[in-house]
């Protein structure tokens, strides 16, 4: 684990040193085409709006295509485990989302503020020993905003805030209604652009 962290830190420093060597502050990147693919793994802390679900973590990845300087389309998937309080069990959720992302500054700028939104499906699998508890796969929506800081044209850091909506219809005896996993997410990750 420790050698992996050291390798990651060295890789990170190599990429950022290239950006710092480009005459200090760079107003924009010289890219001939604003269309390119990118890959962005992320980790977000999830804070559900339900008293019946504990806080958790989403591990996700986005593959996107920059359609223009300010607009991108993405496919995102990930994994999150929700722990239901009162020892009712755990629910693994794998969302599969199609996102649209709009950047206010543009993909050729070192700093960008963006808005995003997505639709998709959440595959919910409930793990419990309590009889009568059930869940189902459901429609999912997410929306959010964030900041992307580009060290160079190929590597950037992303910090974002999201709201994730998923109603897996968790029902159990003695509870009237359905436990929802609507959550605020805060986190970030890195983004590799293939220009």
C-alpha cells in the first residue's frame, strides 16, 4: 500500500511540474481541437436524507466526451453500500448514469466551474437476514456543481457537490412507507484527458 501511495505522489508531482514550468500562470491551453475523450475516477462521501440510512461512500468513474469547449456527455458507473440502521442489513447499489456537463470557463482554461445532471438506473441488491425486507431496481437522477483545476492539458483535479436521488423501495414489517436513499455527495478525484 505504501509503495503505491509513493508512486501515485511522484506521478502527481511530475504532471503538475509540467504545468508550473509553462511560464507560471497560463491563460489558456493551445489545443487545436476541443473534442476529446476523458476518464475521471472519483470518491464521494454520501450523506443520505433518511434517518434510517447511515452515511457512506460512493466509488465511481466517468468516461466522457468533450463535445465542444463548454459541453460534455458522460457515462458514469460506480458502487455504494448503504447500511440500514437497526441492523436491517446492507444494500449494494450500482448506478449507471448518462450525464451532461456544462463548463462555464471552457475546456481550454486552467480553471473551470461546471454544472452537471444525469439520468439512469440504480441496481439495488439488499443483503439482510430479516424476513420480509425487500428492495427493487429503480430510476435514478443526479445533479450537481463543481470545480475542475487543470494542471496541464491532460491531467486535472475535480471537486464536486452532488444530489443523488434513488428510491429503492426498501420495505420492512412495522415501517409504513419506503426508505429512500436520496443523498448529498461531496468529494472529488482526478481526470485524464486524451487530447
